[in-house]
C-alpha cells in the first residue's frame, strides 16, 4: 500500500466526441490515481483514450466536438471539473505542465527559445525581465542544453528535434509543477535521443520530486521509469498494477499480448515472426458488445461477448478488467 499523498485521483472519467458520424466514447469510465512524486505510465494503442485522458485533466478538450460528460478529477483534493476557466489557467502550466509529442506545434517559430521560456516563467511568477532571463538560462542548463547563454537567442528551427524537446521540458518545468504530463514526448525521436530524454526526465523527477504521467504506446519506454502502469484499451483501463507486476505476471490477455510482441534478444538466431495480437482495434462508433477486447481475445467465452466485466482487485494493488484473467 502506497502511503504517499494522493496528488491526482480520477474517478469514472467519461469524455465523448459528438461528430456527424456518431458519438465517440474516447474515454469511457477511466479511474486512475497518481501519488505525489510517483511516475505512472498510461500505455495503449492509438485511439485507446490516452491523450484524451491527459487533455481532460488539464481541461483542454476542444468543445465542440468534445465534452467531458461525467466523472471527477481531483487534484490536491479539489475537483478540476468544477473549476472555472480562470482558475484552470492558473493551474495549467503552473501546478500541472504538459509536454506534447511534436515540439514544433507548441513552439512559435518567430520567437527565440529564450523569449518563449521566459514568457512561461513570467506568466506564473511575479519577476522582472532580468530575473526571468536568469531563470531561463538556468532552465536551459538544467535540461542539458550546452551553451545556454547562446541558445537563449536562437530560434526553434536552429535546433535539432532532441534539443527542441529539451526546450519543451524546460518550459514545462519552469514553474516547478507538481504534475508533469508527457504525451508521447519521445515518439518522434530516434532511439538514442529517446533514451537521453527519458534519462533526463528520470533525473529531473528525482531532483524536483514531481509526479509524472507518461503516456505512450510503447511498454519499453516505461519499463524502467514508471512505478505504476495502467493499460488502456478502447477507452477503458483494463489492467493497473506496479511495473514489476505488469512485467512479471500480466493478468489481462491484452497486456499479455503486448508483452509477447516485444522483441527479445537471444543468442540463438530464429526466423520465427513475433507474436501479434490478432484483429484490429474496434471502431469507436461501433464498440463490441460485452468486453471490448473480446473480438481479439483468444480466451473469450460467450459471457465475454454478452457482459462487460468490472475491474477487480485480484491481488493487493493489481486491478484487472477481465472475466478470465491469465493465471500468474
């Protein structure tokens, strides 16, 4: 049992999108808890509701067509869904920061790196321009960018993808947030730079004591960094446990399938193809009856096709949404 203070407590969150083709239940009853200083991984295929969950937390769901239709998002014990927009602007970027997948969609090409980080600092802190510049250079140095004084005056196009992502991390950390959300922040980077960014985030998390929510489709990304992993599928959490439990004894067939599909390094060469999860993610307009994973599940029974399973605690801290969990 984790005795740390609960920082974020999401209960039965439901975020739908209303389109001309129908209603998309992007997030349909998600529960997730993040403790102060904890690193949580939210993992799943594209379209499972990961990013929508993150945008719901910071109340940036585009309306229309999206709308949070139910649930609660407690942050420091207060429900963010009851906050007005002015209150959310104070929380956003100050207490909760987010790093997006593609930095060029977030960085303004006509302003220098220094101006953009300084703006993020002065927006939430009452300091003058000289102090803001000093803090900005400190942040650039903190995220491992060499020659911070020179980089201060550079524009985004003058930096590599890895450097731009470091700038995004510097902006996100400039107000020392309690929660950092990383939404596929390393997906567009090559594996070497990806490892450097993950090491950087891990080091900064330990140094600053913040909580991190890592959103990714890649279990390998969260393997060594996350303490807790939640597996999402078709708008629902299907398994939630410590990282050690997830990798040692996955109980949901979907989690098991994801782990089996990870390449394994062995001394003996083999021509056998990697195991894959059969079928496709269901259309958000036509979710299957019963368990949403049942059309792709090798263990599905008639009950799975007719009834939707509730999430159950099989062992302390290990939650699974399945009628027939895999035996550990």
